[in-house]
């Protein structure tokens, strides 16, 4: 049975240090207290010597859940919406942007469109006058209801990012994505809630605060109804259970790692399950144990568990492989492109990554799936099934 321990390269995971752990903590603190986002972004800028950062979380109707700029001159920050079309064009248009692998740090300089940057008004009129020569972007959410991204500006004085720095940024990717997802679920901008705990009680998604062994500490009203119905969650001897979890053990694994954010990685992001009627749900787990602010959160709670109803059905074989073998979103995209017969050159261009990065992702896919060639992956895709 494939491991539920989460994706990642053990050699890379070993690069976690106190500073990276502090950044992860600041990201989750900002999820609870949105006023903390500038501090979290500033910590990322300082660690990697980026010039500026812009975080955007937007709903499909263009309303903003969060829009935070760090070290961006006010006159330039105000101009960003005017360049939306040019930004999209630089990243391959709306279709190209929708295909970007989630959680993966992507460099503008790696894109096929980079040589054409001097004809792009965003680069010429906005980025270059500030001394920005490149950009590192995380696509964090991209679906029909919400989108989120983080852009990090690279100044001409800084020099290129090293492979080691890119690996460290990859470690931050799942934590940034989890924070964006939960920010979209809670969306306190639409409420008068003064604390995170109070905000949980007014959102429409089910939310349960749990202890280290999934003891139910508190459930909001939607979650109470789910627990009463036993669908898709239930209480068993006072402990939370996900009834029809697609791959057993995901929720238990995520909560058990809630006190170790560095090791948590992408565990607990989009744990898939089914309601009794077969409709899909996704569960997201956010660690609470080391939060700087716990206003409105019981001291015994180590994690918040959110049940999101607007989940997508599992589409075999790529989504299935992602679940069974703990592939990251970028690795899953590589798996999908290999199965569809793309060449290495085509994959690098479509994903906007270097050939060396593509090779790294492919080697990780081979390692996690136990396969040794592209033809083996094609064969796996035809045989793969979930252990329902």
C-alpha cells in the first residue's frame, strides 16, 4: 500500500531550519490574523532577498478575499489591476495560467515568452522601472470559484535563484496553498468576527476543532449537522471520523503531524471523500498548536478541520496516482503529460520549468511510484485503481 506520509524528497526535507519553520508559522498565523500577512511576506523577502511580494486571493466575481503587497511602492501597487491582461499574456494567457502546477515556484525567465518581455507593457512600464528583472510566482488555487497566487519580484541586484533556494521555496509551497484555501473558506472580510474562533462559527463550511487524537473540541453549526447525520463526518467515541474517505488514513495522518508543521507538508490539503449520495467533498487540515494568536481557539485544539462541499470528483488516472503515491501537484502534472505522450521539451514549455527541474520531478515520480521508465508510467495509468 502506498505511503500516506506525504510528498517530498527526503534530501530536500532535511534542509528545513529554524528560519523556514518560523516563516511557515508566520504564514499560518496570518491565516488566523490576516493583519499578519505583511510580516509573513516580509519574512519570505528577507530569507530569499526578493525585492517585493504581492499576494492575491480572488473569487470568481472578482471580489478580493485578500490582496496584500509587501515593499511595493503605493503608486505601483495601485497600477497592478491595469496590467492584468499583460500579466496573463506573459504567463501564457488565461489557458496557460490555468495549467500552471499548483504549489510550484515558477520563474518568469523560464517561460517561452520571456524573450518577448520587452514587448510586454507590464514588464516595460511596471517591472523594469523598479529594477525588477525576473519574477517567481506560486499558483496556489485555480478553480471555478476562487484563484490565488503569490508573486515575488527579483531585483537586478539580487542575481538568479540557486537550485537550493528553489528547493526551499518548494517546501513553502504547500503551506502557502493551505493558507490560501483556508483564507478563502473563512473569508472574514465578509463578517464582523473579531477572532478566528468566532469566524469559524459563521462560515458556511463545516469546521471542527480537534485534539491530537481527533477528539472533537468544538464544531460549528454546519459541522454539527454533518455529525448528527453521520455524513460525511461522524463522531465515534468523541473522536472525528471521515466516513467515506477515498484513501483511508489521510485525516489521521494530517492531524497527527499538526504539531510538526515542517513535516506536515501537503498532508491534509484536499483529502477526498464522498457523501452518502456519492457527491464529493474535500477536507483541509490546518495546524493550530504553535499559533502566536489563539484568540477564540480552545487550548486543547491542535488542528482545525474544514469540510468543503465544492470539491471535484477524482479523475483517474492522474488524480488517483496523486492520492496513492503522494505526488505533489507539479509531479502529478508531469505524470499526466508523460501519459499523454508529451516530449521533455513540450513538458518544460507547458509547465514553465527548466529542463533540470523537469528531470527532478520525473525522477521523483519514478521513485514514488516504483516505476523506472515513461512506458512504465503509461502502463500504470491504464491499471491504476483506488482501494475503495
